[in-house]
C-alpha cells in the first residue's frame, strides 16, 4: 500500500488536526478536561431551547421531516433556503443579493477549502497565485487546505498598537500590502479568529478598495460576524461589493454538529462552489438549513443574537478577563483587545519557553489551549512574537475557564521564574 | 478575477453536476417531473416513521439534542458511534474491526474523493498511480473527483452474458485485469450503480486475491449493499480482509439529507481520512450518527432493512420491469439482471440516436434519466455500447415510474422508427 502526495500533505503536524483531535478526545475522556483549546461554542440554554423547539416541530410533521432527511438538496444548496437568505441579506442591508449569489456548503471549513483552491493555486496556464492574508495572526484552519505543491498563503505581520498596560490591538500594515498578479484572493476573518480583533471599518474599506482596483476577490470570513452569530462587541459595519466573498456559518449559533456554511459571492464564484459540491459531496446537508430557516425568515435570529447570544458572550469574556487580572497580575501578560468571537489572545512578552512547550505542559495538567505559532499561515519570517502568544476560548463552562486560567497562570509563572536557572 | 486549474476542472460537463442539478431543479419545479434520473431513495413510510420517532426522542431530550447539534465531533467521527459500529461489524460478521478501523465522513461521495486521492494520483516521488475499475459501467460520481492533472481512473470493459431474451449480466473480464505498480487501488460498487449488478462471490474473492497479492487496497463501495441498506436481491456474501476498504452510507436508508458516510479500513488509511476530515471539514456532521445510533446498537436496522426496505424495493423493481415488458414488448430492449440497488439499466441495441440525444428529448418531456456514457470513467475506448444504455431509477413515485417508462418507450420507438428516414 502506498499513499499519494495528497495523503502525505495530510500531515499529522497540521495544527487543525491536533486541535480537532484534542476536542474529540476530550469529549470522550474520563478525566475532567479544561477545554480552552477548540472553538466549540457554548450551550446557551435559551438558544438551544429555541432550536430544539424548531426540531420538535419538524419531527412532529411527517412531510417536513421527510423533506429534511429524505431528499438530496441541489448542489448549490436547498433552493427555498437560498431564496430566504437572499431576501434576508437584501432587506437587512439593501445589498443586491439574489439566489445566484448564494451557495450552501458542509460548514465554513469546506467553504474555505473550496474558495481558496478555486481562486488561487496553480492557474490553467501553469502559473501560480496565492491567497494574501493582510493581517496575521489569522485562522489556524486556513493553513493546510492548499491542494498544490507551492505554499497557498502569503501573509503580513501586523502593526501593534499598545492601548494601555493590559490591552493591545493589531492593525493592517498597509505599507506591506501590494496586490499584484501573484495574488489570487485576499482574506480576513472579522472578528478575527484567534485574536478577537475586529478590523476597523476604515481598514475594511481600504482593503476593499485595493482589491477592487486589482480585480481580486476579497474574502471576509464572518463565522463570528454580523448578522449572525453577531459576536461583535464594537461598532463594525458589514460591507458588500461585487468582488466581496462573504462566508457565514451556523456553527457559532450553537449548531456545529449540523455542518452548515453559507457563501455569498459573485455568481461566477457560486457556480464553481456548486460544481465542487456536486463533485465532492453530491449536495450539502439539509438539516442545518431546515433548522434555521424559520429563524431567518421571521428575523427571529437577529433578536436571538442581539438579546441573548451577544450579551452572553460579553459576560463570559468579561469574567475571563477578570480572572486573568486576578491570577496574572504579577505577570507580563497582554490581552488583545477582545472585540468579538469567543477567544482571548494572550501575549507573554519574552516568555522563556516557547508556547509549544507551554501547550504541552498545560495538556499534562488537562488544560487545552492553542499555541500561537499555528495562527500565522503564510508568514515566512520566524517572528519571535508567534512563540509568545496563546489562544484561549472562553465559551467552555465557567469552571473550566476559571480553573484553566489559574493553571495557565501557574505554568507561565513557573516558566518566568525558572528563567536562567 | 481568475480561476485556478482546480476550478477549471470543476467543469459544468461533469455528469454528476447535471445529475445533481436535475435533482435539485426538479424539486423546485412547478411542473410535474418524472424523476427517473437521480439516486434519491424512496420515502418509505415505515422507515421514515421509525427515524422520525428517533428524532422526536432526541429533540425531546435537551441533553441529547445539545449533544447532537452543539458539539463538534472528533475528526474521525463521533467516538461513541464508532465504537457501536465496530461492535456491530465484529458481532455480525466476526470481523476483527476496532474503532481505529472506522471513520465517518460527510457522505459516501466525500469518502470516494478522499480515498481515491489518498490511495492514487501523484506519488510523493513524482510518479503517478491510478484507480482500476475492473468492471464498467461503474458509478458516475467517481469520474471527476481526481485532483491531479492525469486521469485518475483506468477501467475495463465487461464480459456480457446473455441470460434470456430480456436479461443480460456483466462479468469481470479477468483476462484484462493486471494489477501492476501503476495501480494504487481497485474499486467496485456492489451492488453496482448504475446496473443493479451484484458481482458474484467468486468474482469478489478473485479480485480480493489479486489485490492482496499486489498489496493494493480493494475498495468495495457498499452504498446499496449489506448489511444496510441491504438492497441486495441475490445471495451475496460481504467479504473482509485487511486490505479491503468498505464504504457504507446512510443515504439509501432514506437519509440522504444528513450526509453520512462510513469507511471501514486499515488503521493507516483511517488515519489519513481523519486528517482529511480535520483539514477540509473540521469534523463530519453529527446528525446522521445520532439518528441511527439506536437502530445500529439494537440491531433494529437489520430487521428494518430485511423486512421492510428490501421487500419494498423488490416490489418496485418488479413493477418497473412489468411496465417495461408491457410498454416495450416490440422494442429491442435488454435489461441488466436487476440484482440490487434502485436502478434498471436498459440497453437499446443499435439505437439509431445516441442516448445523450435520447436524454435531451426525454428531458423536454419532463422525464429525467441518465445517459449511459457517463458511467464509464476511465474507459478510453469509445465503445458503442456506452451510447446505447440508460439508467432509470425506480425509487421515484409509482406514477412517475409508470408514466416515465411509457414516455421512454415512445421516444425510443420513434428513434428506431425514424431510422434511415
């Protein structure tokens, strides 16, 4: 038995593999694990109760249940659901979005793989283009989806703004942004996974103008963004233009098990996604669309996110920050300005050990976090900063977050204390 | 905006795209369409009622519902479900299957894409291997999943056995089967999509021996096979060996909307599938496993398939054959021995038009079928037989099947009658 080059690329070293393995084994573990690693959303009782009622209504109706499980959707996704989404975006933002601009996928991760490989990589002429990540740190899950031999990403270091003694914020360094023929697409996550950064409206507009001028698709990964799940804790305006590619997901609504992603883009891009769905999946899953259809059609989803989900995560964020202040007051820790998503990005300046070692020590103590260096796909320079940051998730149960931060503080303190010894 | 070579390969010409488009648009169409094209399973009331009761039980229990929708499974699939499956196969067949031998995917189509590209294609050394399809016609969905530049498949013509005036059967032509270093994997669907053929136990054993001798993985696509959905209407023994790769699916149980595939294989292969799941999907969907878990654990699934699903499809098959006998008694039609799955494969010998033309004429009359030439991936020779066969599905509603066959008979009769005019 021999494995292909494609298989060889599916390396066990990929950050996303250890992340998802950590998630899965922790679920199956007998020991109490403090899950500050993965991106699993919280089980928010009011939200889960709402979707449970929707599922009960579907399962109580033979016709609705039969339609949900018993028919393949088209490869672009369920036609009725796509029409409802087109109305939703058009009405909410006044964008000229029609059914031809929307495709459903088996989750945002599938969206990224299909989009990046469709818009960049080897060209039909044998040239090669890359996806530019104008601001790293950026999402760990992008790193390994490239199907070709050459690195699919090229990335830029950010400008660091020191806000006060505790907080800092990354900004796009536009001096480094040059979108030439070698760039097939530009991508940002907003809010950013892993930092909780929300790139400013000005930065977004500037990137939109630069990409428009060079006729380059601009992918805005909105897995944590507006209008749903709306984990945005600052003012941030969503932006549409014909060359924008917006990626949405149902996962952070509390529905990662249904694996539903949504792409809004130019019809020519949607056509390729439809084809890829047919070839690699036949059709995307029908359960996610069936489960949220009513919430989107009735606009109830907006209300659930605004009145329940967002306040919930703001509270959880504030608790986590308070715990860090208490446990780490004596440590040189900085927190990225937490403007959205479900993460805190901690920077331990001049940490005497790499965060990979820290990750391993924490795992020994049943605390799962993610080491920062995984979040710089495409950044060639071995920037020391990458080895001084970790991502922690505050969507886990409160006890895990509280106890987890306590243990992180202990291990970090030990690392600083043992310095030079 | 420029598209990549990968995107260029996602050609609108792929048979699977038009098939899935036909399925999707027919669902959204105002006109009555006679759906004899796609592979959508029937809505069997007893089966659907059983799974609806399962979903009601899950949706009535906050903890179960939360676990189904609210957590990412591990990238290999839900650990509890995998253990249940390992027990199921071990107990049912006495196979030495453990959890490390099983991975869950987002449907069989995803399984095929991942397996074929993992086991064949460009090697790390720069060589190239192919997937051998020892018997075509073979499943349309395999054709376009290759990620490389070279054709991923190489295929062989069958031996045709004439059984009587109506029926015929394809057999593997072992004289043509040579598994050398250029073959990365061998694959058969059993029952075969599109023909309803069930390759014999002897043929299966022979292929197993040849692949074992050459240390080549042998993929047996059991989407319609035993032990579920058990759409096998002859005696056929499933076979396990360490180099076998068995692909199962929940779709033909009546659950295509949940997109769940199951791979049983050597642990080294499962590890690659797990990695690919993490990289391209994070995790497979959780709904399918949750929905069938009880049916598998209790062995109720065996009973449902044996006592309800299989008799249902045998009845539908016999009705379709009877309708063909009535409507086409004057036409030179032959039917492949219908030993399984949900299709009849019709051969119109010396048909004066290609079946592509026939497909188009039928679509004009709202009858969807699939032209035979799509089912010969990897067969280079332009065999006339490919253009004389069509696949029709008998899982559609009875009226569609009855009326559809009537219209097919009319169009085929016209084609023969206009011969030479």
